[in-house]
C-alpha cells in the first residue's frame, strides 16, 4: 500500500506518453496552407511597397516641375463653388455624437 518515496518521485517526473497520436509532428494541410498564405502576403506587401515608392517618386518630380514653371511655388488652387459645398448638415451628424 505504501510505496517508497523514490518510486513516487519517479512517477511524478515521467513524461506523459502520446498513446493516441495518429501523426508525428509532421506538417498537415492546414499548416502548409497558412505558410503559403503568409509567403504570398509577404510578397504582395513588398510589391505594393515598391509600387507606392515608385508612384510617390514620380509625383514628387511632377510637383517639382509645376513649381519650376510657376517661379518656385505651387500655383494657388482654383476654388470652384461645387467643391467642399456645405449648405446643410450631413444627415447623420446628429447621430455621431450619440455614438
């Protein structure tokens, strides 16, 4: 009924056995899919970063060209009457404060 202390200590330290494991620690389809998605996202992010910098560079050159044509400053923007037209409040303006 009483076991020696050394035997009890050994039982506590024994690692549990994986008796019902169907696969070892191999990659399954879910893990492969997640890794493929992660790889694609990394490549897509890098592509869009390059596109953004290319467009920003072209836009900067365009602005410099406009400044050069106008004596070193950007021309004043034309204020058309239909731009930024605010005759009445936006329909949901009274609900925004309640949220």
